[in-house]
């Protein structure tokens, strides 16, 4: 009788350890996914900022060119 109780207790402990390990693995997986998601969002944000900067530079360049053309015409008026 005592032996059965000890075996049962050992089985329960093993099950608890397995459950804890599974929970730990799930937690690590979730943290990994969260980190990847944050990294992805960061890259997207950097890409957007880069594109906005390029667009801004392009607009400034166009405005500068238009300004030069207008300056060239004004004296002739």
C-alpha cells in the first residue's frame, strides 16, 4: 500500500514537472513571437521613415528646380 502511494506521488510530480516545462516552453515561444513582432514593426517604421525622407527630399528638389525656372522667367516679364 505504501509503495503504491509513493509511486502515485512520483507520477504526479512528474506530470507537474512536465506541465511546468510545457508552460515554460509556451511562455518562451510567446516571448519570441512578441520580440519578432516588435522587430518587424520597428523595421516597417524605419522603412516608412526612410520613404518619407526620400519623398521630402524629392519634393524639395522639385521645388528648388521650379523656383529656379520661375526666377529665370521673372526678369523677362
